[in-house]
C-alpha cells in the first residue's frame, strides 16, 4: 500500500501546489507552503503527477531564480521544478513552454548556473533532462547567442550529460541527450561548440527505436551536416553518422540521399570495412521493421501499417544501393 499512498500524496500535493500558486502573489507567505508542496509532489524514482499546463511550475521556477540572483541559495527548489518539467512529455505540457522565453537572461543564466561544476548532481541531472524541451528556443531558432554563452552552456551540459549517462541511463535521459546533441548538430552556430567526446551520444540513437525526437529528423534532412562532419572523415562522428543515415534512409531528404550515396562511394574506395559495417547496421534496421510488420495483420490498410510497409520497401532499396557500392562503384543519381 505504501507506493500507492505515496502516489496519491504526489497527486494531491500537486493539486494544492497549483492552488497555492494561484494566490501566492497576493499572499506572499504562501511561497514556503508552495515549496513544500512541490517537494511532496515531485520525487525522484516516483511516478510524477500529470503536469498539464506548466504555468505554475514556470512561475515557481522564475521566483526561485529571482531569489537566486539576490544571493539566496535555491538549488533544492530549482531542482524539483526542473525535475517536474523534465519528466513531463511534450504532449503532456501541451505547448505550455512555448509562450515562455527561456532565452531571456534570467532563465538562460539560471540553466547555466544549474549545470555548474559544483551544483548538486540531481540538479544538474534534472537540468540536462529539461533541455529536451528547449530545442526550439535554443537551437532550432534564428535567435543569436554569444560565443561565451554557447561555450558555457555546452561545456557544462557535456560534463553533466556524461555523468547522468554513467549513473543512470533511463529512456527519458537517453531521449534528452539525443535531443540536445541533435539540436546542437542541426544549428550551424551551435554545432561548432560540440565537444569531441560528446559524439558518444550517437550510440544512444538505436536504443530509442522509433521514438526519436524532432531534432533528429531535422538533421536527417539537413544537407549542411555531411559537409560539416566530412571535414574530419577520420573521426568517429563522421563514420557513425553515415551509418545512421543508411539506417534511416527513408527519412532522408532527396538532397541528403544524393549526398549520402556520393559520400559512401568515396568512402568505399578507401575502406571496405566501413561499408560492411553500414550494411550490418542497415540489416539490423530491416530486421526490426520486419518484426514490426509481422506483428500486424497482413490485411491491415491502416495508415501506420501502410507507412511501415513503405518504409520497409525503401530500406530494402537502400540495402540494394549499398550492396552495389560495396561490390563495384557505379554512378547513382
């Protein structure tokens, strides 16, 4: 009964938290009860309550960051606010974060401060996870950032991301790491700041199955990424990215497909082993789709079933193209 009671406590605490936040501006003494309710609602390794509209959570976070700017240590409450927002899915939040400018100095500096080296581990972990919701504001945007800002954010994120991975890699954290790395890679400005050691996150992509973030698919359609990574063809990042593109061949834009075929032909002249590795990864992707198709009714004409079969056919075509490149280079258009 204990876990059930604790889950009910979390739900009821969140309800009371929202009630407190509705009147906290007029009754300043409610900030402390709101903080205690926040701690009761969102706990590590407990099923969180349904967040819904995050307005109260964002308001609480803003208040804590303002206090922090005045020299008051607020790591604990900021951690719980970050945990609450990070644990909710984008669908659950319902676009409630899009109306908040997280690039304004209060939030941007607060996020960087939460990732500082001497910050509590759980604060840094929650912040790393929360960044998965800020792709559109930080990376997929025309907004400009200073090099000092980028260096501080990415270097601190890099250290905390690796520590979070090492200590406990769960599905939310894996998605967060991939989302942020792909957000960085998809931005001509931010990609220049990616630490070499953080290309290891590419290994997590296959573990997410079909639940890959929008920033990943954005990169698959971006013709500037192959030339960028090709500047260092001996790097693991370039080799891994080419392998990933063959695995996700149906999702590439036509321009990127052409780039990929041309690049792979150039690779084949220098290393047959790489082509064999690409084929191996592609075969694994084909087998995964084959199993998913096998679980469906053979007469299903639902949209998802049709898309999956079409995708499978495109993967088979990719295997044919890649096998041809391996055997003998000839022009593909």
